[in-house]
C-alpha cells in the first residue's frame, strides 16, 4: 500500500465503530478490514464478549485484545495488532465507566 503521494505506509491503523460485530459479519462488510490489511485494527461498539466473538472476525496473524461490557450485548471494544504491544491496559480506573468495556490502551515502542 502507498499513500496518496506514492510513498509506502509506515503503519496502517484502522478504527471503526461497527455498531455490532455480528451484524457486520452477517452483512458481509467485514471484507473492508481484510482489504485494508491494517497493522492495527481498533473496533468500538462490538456489542460482543470475547467468548461470543464471531470466528470470521478473529483476524489470523494478529494479537487479539477484547474489553467486554458487563452487560451482555452492550458497547465493548477489540484491538487486533500484527505487532505485539509492549503492554495492554483496560479501562480508565473509573469503575462506573470501566464496566462498559470502552477502553483498551496498547503501548508500542514509539506511541500509545
């Protein structure tokens, strides 16, 4: 892949509010992420716990991180990364927000 100026990408990051990962799989829109072949994929509002995550949406060759809401079928996030992060944390240490599974922080050598 190249930029609009014809230069090679250094790192490609995709962030997508999917509004339900199962609906994305069912509507066959997941091909977008496979086409983009991003180094890091950040998904918001997956509305799905790790145990229920559709197999088609678990990217092979990526390190996988999930933060699920306590309430089934609500909010939740996921991060898929080709490069293993130095560390991963979940939430912001505020329980009334952390129970919604909205934040995953992945630390890399030169950025968060």
